[in-house]
C-alpha cells in the first residue's frame, strides 16, 4: 500500500515542482522588482566603465592608423544598445513610481518591470565578461618610409655618380621601361646610386620602394622575406611558389606605384625568372605602374634578366677621387708638397673606386710619417690587376687597410665577421661572445673585455671595414670587404675558414679540409654529421640553427684538440657525446634553445671553459658536475623554465664567476628537493659568496628565500636585474615597449633594475642596501 502511495505522490510532487518554479520566479519579479533594478544599476556601472575604456582605446588606435578588430566594434555596438535599453527601463521605472503614488500598486507593471530588469542584468553581465580583449586593433604593420631607410649622411654626388643617377632617373620616367639594370665593379657605388635615386623618386614618380639583397648564394625564400617585410605583408604561405604568387598579387593590387630594387645579383641560376621570387612580369608592371632596378657586377646579367635599359656606373675621375680621398683622410700633412705627391699616387692606385678610396684614406689618415705613405704607395703599385675590371685592385686596397689596423684584436675581430652569412646583419653580441671565447679582448673583468670589444668594433666601423647594420647594435660587411676577409683568412690561417652559412645545405660539405681553423655552417638544413671531424687546427665550429641535427656521433670531436668555441644552439641534440668532454681547450660553449637536450653532466670535465650558455634549453636540473668548472666566468640559464633542481654547494664552487643570467628560470632558492628527503636546492647565500660576481639577472619566488643576514660585506653588483615575489613573476614584470611585450628590460635602458611583487619592509637590510637603494628602475 505504502509503495502505491509513494508511486502516486512522486509524480504529483514533481508536477508541483514544475508548476511552482515559474510561479515563484514570476512572484519574485513582482515582489522584488526594486532589487532587480538595483542589480541592474550595479551591472550598468561595470559595463559603462568597460565601454569607456575600450572606446578610448579604439579612438587612440584609429588615430595611430590601426585597424579595429571586428569583434571589438561589434561588442561596442551591442554594449551601447544594451546600456540604452537599461537607461530607458530606469526612466520608465522612475516615471511609473510617480504615477502610482497614493494608488494601489499595478502588479502587472511591477511584474513586467522586474522581468525586464532581470533579463537586462543578465545581458549586461555577459557583455562585461566578453569584454576581455588583449588588444582592440589588428596588428597592422606599416610599410617603412623610404626616407627612414636611406640616409643622405656622407653622400656626395661626384660626376660619375650624378651621371649614373641621371641615366637611371631618365629611364624611370619612360612609361615603356619596366626593368633597368645598373652594373659596375665591386665597390664602385651601385647600391648607393640606386638608393639615392629611390629617395628622390619616391613620393613623386613612385609611392613606395621595396628592396632585397640577392647576394652570391641566393635563397628564394630569404629574398621573399626581405620584400614582404618592406611591404609590411604577413606571408603565411610555406612554399616558394605560393609565396611568390602572394607577393605578386600584393604588388599588382596595391593601388600604388612601387619601385622594386634587387641588389647584388651574381648569376641567373636561381633568378632566371624574377617571377619565381614574386616580381610581376613586364606587362603586369606596366599596367600597375611599378618598375624594377637590379644591380650587378656584370652587364651580361642585366641582359639575361630582360632589362630594357642597361647602365654602366663609371669609376670616379682623378679629380673627384682626390677630393674624396682628402676629405676622408683629414690629415694636415697632405698640405705638404712631398706628402701631397705621394698621397696622390696612393689615391690613383685606388682605381677610382669609392670603397677603396675611403678604406685606404681612413687607414692612412692618422699616419704622419712620410715613409708609411711611401710604403703604401709601393705596395699598391706592385699589385698589378689583370685588367681594369679585375677585383684585384680593390682587394689589395682593402688588404692595405686591414694591415694598417692598430691591434691584433681588431684584425681577428674583423676576420670573425666573415663567419656569418653574406649580406647579414651581424649582432655585435654574437661577434663579442665568439671573440671572448677565442681569447680576444682580454681584460681584468668580462665587463671590461666587453667594453674593449665595443671599442674595437667602433674602430673597425671608423676604418670603413664594417658598416652599421639596419638595427642598433648590429654591423654589416660590404661584399667586397667580405671577399677580402676570406682571402686574408686563407693566407694567414693556412687552410683558412670554411664558410657555408645560410646556403640551404642539407649534407656535410665535401670540401672540409683538415687545415681549417674555423668552420661556419650556421643556418642550414644539415641532418647528419661525419663520424669524426678531422681538423686538428680547428678553433671555432659554428653549427647553430641546424634543427635537423639530432645526434652527434661519439667520435665526432676526437681530433679537435684546439677547439675553443663551439655553438650548437637551436639544434635537435638530446645529449653531448663523451668525446666533447675530452676537448679541454674549449673556452666557450653555446647550447641555447636546445629543446631536446636533457643530459649535460659531461660538461663538468671541460676544465678551461669560461663561457657556458644554456639559455632557453629544456634542462630539468643542473648537474652537480657543473660546479667543477673552476674557470667559468659567465653562466647563462635564462629562460630555462623547466629547471627545478640545482644542487646545493654547486654555485659557491664557481669562484671565478663574473656574470650569471637566470631570469625566467629557477626561482625557488633553498627549497627542499621533492622526493629527496632533507636535500635542498642551492640557496641564495651561495650567490652572495661569489666575490667576483658583477652582473646578476635572477628571479626570486619569495623574499623568504633571501638570507636575513650575510657573513661577508654587501655584494657589489655593477649590473643587476632582480625580480622578487610570486611564481608568475616574469608575467608580472613584463615591460611594454612600442606596444610589444618584452620579458627583459633592454640593457640600454638601465643597468640596475629591481622588480618587486612584495613590500620593501619584507626584504632584508643587506638587500635593501645592496640592491633596492641602488636600483635605477624600481
């Protein structure tokens, strides 16, 4: 019987629940309509704040020429409409309250008001939650203005230059001409002429200029990358053909006349058809009003590339050569008759080539002994080129400039530059780190050595052997000067250098010679290394950016007894072979961004190692053996986010350490090691005990990791970037520069930076004295 009753009551109660729920909700709308309106007011205030913030951001972005995201525009419209509806409802509620004063309440009116308020509150709440936009605008890259790309500083249009510029501009003005070739000897000034022409005709005949350096070993995708960067084009296609089609379409449909410059073409094997790169055909160029200028050393290239006008750039006249020489040398002795006569002989031997005239004049500019000038004249006169077009003359001039450098550091640093790809922006930092590893720029401290290196680089630029790069703290080599550097390396280092950098190599080069002192195969697609590299004189080996190198044969390093610098950054290796640990002369090892590497315990045997860089690698712990590197001066573990364990008493054994970089890496100083009983990680006090440490970049998860008292005097860190507080400290202290988030304050901004996610009174007194009070940025 009880079961029957329960069986009947169950559905009845369920039915009652279904009926009562909407009734209850309706009564709530009617009885609590004022509370519903109050909730609406609160949500309205939240949404209004969001709407105002985003609206201001949109206005600012539009002023800067940025395109607003559609989702942001849609949200602003929806939010504005919803707030309008809320205002109308509030006005209606106020009017209704006045009408019903002293009268019986209108229950239907209250019900409708409460229900609409509730629904609107829900809508406003959803809009507030949808308002979390990282940015309000699309990342629109603006094409660079030609005036920013081409400087007129130091440019002097001599007669030969003016004639060349006139002929190029005359051809550009003719509608039927779409392709112009400019040829001449290396170092004669072809690139300068076409750049200056571009500067004059843009914002007149043309709306925009784009340029790519082709170079001796052209790679189609790299040429395409240069063009798309100057077009501010996001090129997501992955094949040469699809990228070329997209570039061509962009140029044709730009609605603007574009001047396209292809600089330094050596042969037509890769560029037999410029359409393969993405340059429109002659007919397409004519229709869209764009034109192409190419530069080369040989007239045959111009004809093979289909140029309708071919212009030869001539050497400077004797008078103009002398004017340029005197202006560059700035030597008062040239006013003397004897000096002047010899100096004119020197200038004449430069063959009217601007790059040679400038290099030789700067080399001799600070020489005030007549015999030095006479020796220079004798050397240049005795170097007889095979013909007027032979590069031998300019190379001998460059050689003279090299020989007159005032230090071995300058000469060695200069030769290191040719280990980088041709027409490449060389990071000064890379040049310095290889130089330090090779033993250049010796000084009492690494910081002093780095200053000395910068002085050497500036000296090489002043000597016209290096040029400023496209960006700050980068340098470039003129292709003629790079050729000369390679020849000098061959003569001074017996087997010379083997350089096949960024040439799309997929296999180890067959011309590797056991006499080579340096090998650079960086930025290629090599997958397999030889079982043993037999190069007993090799001092520098650069294999970075070869992602397909997954394994290094055990015997690969066995013969490299003189190896000093090794760069395996951004390769796919997981372990280093035993044979590397036997290379006891190794002074600098770079394993940056090796995402597969796990085991580096063998590195503890490299007793002479001074620089060890593992930044961005996938290490999970720093092996105990690293503490045996008694000569280590610089250790970089930046970005090693997986490191959870650094054994105690490891850091304190690195007594020679001068620079330690550990931001976005290990933070939990002195913590217990999971699963290891009472064993603890390295404590921060070990860093304080390193008396030679001058540069420190480090994260500290909590102020409690800092020792309360220290035994020694306060540390004297010349440069520091310290961040204290919280596991997400790198996100908290990200810096925004030019709208782009960076994880590190540039060295040029400040050398002493402290980021705190805690209060100063939680920090020990010694820390406040050594860091907080000295911080330039807090």
